C-alpha cells in the first residue's frame, strides 16, 4: 500500500465508485501480515516511500517463498537480498517472472512502474571480487526507480583506469564506491568530484584485511571530504541511500 493507492481509494469513495465497506476491506492491509515466523510491515511504503525488503540470510527457502507470496498480493515491487540458489528456485515457483541475480544474490519482482529521475548513480568498483556487493547496491537502487552507471575494476593498483572513467563518475548525482583490501578508492574518488560519495568496504582481502575491517577503518579515517560509510559488505544499504539521494 502506497500513497498513490490510498489517494485513489479515497477519491473512489468520494466519487461513489467504491463503497465504504469495500474500502475498509482494502484498508485492512494496513494491519501487519502475521505469518507466524514473520510479521510483514504492509504499510511501510505509505510511511517511508519504500516497501519492506526481505533479508534472506538465516531464513529457510520456504520462509522466503511464503513471505514473497504474501507480498505479491499487495502489488508492491519486491526485493529480497542474500538469496541462495535454493531460495531462488522456490520463489520462482511462486512467481515465475521474478528475476534472480546470482552475482548480487537478489530476487527482484516488479509489480508497478516507478518514475526514474533524469539523474543517475555512479557505481564504482575497485576489483572484480567486489562485484557481489556492488551488484547488490545496483539492483537495490534500480528496483526503486534509479538509473545506475557501472564503472568496474578501477582500483588503486591501476589508478589510470579510474581516470579514463571520470566523465561518467563526475556526471552522477551521487557515487557509490565499493572496495576491499585497504579500501583506499573512495578517498581518491572523493578528492576528484563535487558529489557525495557513499563508501562500501568489502570483506575481500588477505589475512590482515580482517574480513573487511581494514577497509572499513580506512574509509572511516579518510582525509577526503564528502564521504559517508556503510557497514562491511552492505551493498543494500549503500544502494538504498544512494537511491534516496538521487530521488530528492
């Protein structure tokens, strides 16, 4: 349930196209969806402008499929993250037109068109190994109506590759930079642009990388201005925030 749906429903009642009892029946969807193992926030989109997103990690394939089956009745666009192949198989039985992205580990289902602004998000990836986190960010931003321009494998070990893509990066309204190892790339990008940079540390790296901690600390202690940092491997959080900025 979103603002557009509610406005139309109220207008239909006002115009006599829908009676009060039918309207009340539809408004009952404002109550949380109780599935026993999960409580679905059915009016999050009405409050925040964005529907609830399913975090697949830790759930069983049947739980993810049941949650999506429930959400399909509400006509929202649906995004599930950290989805395994087994989860995807069950979900696609429920909804064959769902799109499973094995790199991003996401399932996206489009039930309504979202107006896309003319501005775009630049998604900059340090290395190929960072692509799963980067693609999670991209899919998240795209399902909520944003255009994403990808700039991949331009890390600091071959910095000339970054300079060749500066026109794309500088043309964006907001930039997401995904990097593992020492996490230096966001600092370099932020020093070259006049747009906000969202830095995403990944767990990619050798032993002293500490599962992404070295990249996280490097980004948090960056000397460049205009950088915000999300949690390790949190492509979803970066894509969501970038989408909100791009749509302001």
